[in-house]
C-alpha cells in the first residue's frame, strides 16, 4: 500500500529539485523516490569502529584454502556436473 509523504521545501530548493527531475526525464515524485532510495542505501550500517574491529577479528583466523588455480578448477568442475 502506498502512503503520501509531505515535505516542506523552500522555493529555491523546490526549483532545484524540479530542474534535476526534468534533467533526468523523471517526474519530481519519481526523482524524490530514487533520491531517498539512494540515500537509504548509502546510509552507514552500524558503528564504523565496530565494523573495523569485526574485520580485524576475522583477519586473525586462518582457514585452509587451496591455491587459486585449484579453486577455479573445482568451481568449473561443479558447473559441468549435474545437480
């Protein structure tokens, strides 16, 4: 179900957004929806220090892995075999 969102803008800002929508061959509503989706995707997921700590902890582990040629060979052989 769709919901209406009201956003109060100044005249100058509204005109800039309308121009940007026109330049993209979009309605203002569609341009705003795309801008909101883009901003949502770019939003940081969590505290950067916690994310860096998690990467550092993961880097301390050592897991056995074959060399790249063997890995690629195993992947390709999996494509050839039936499920």
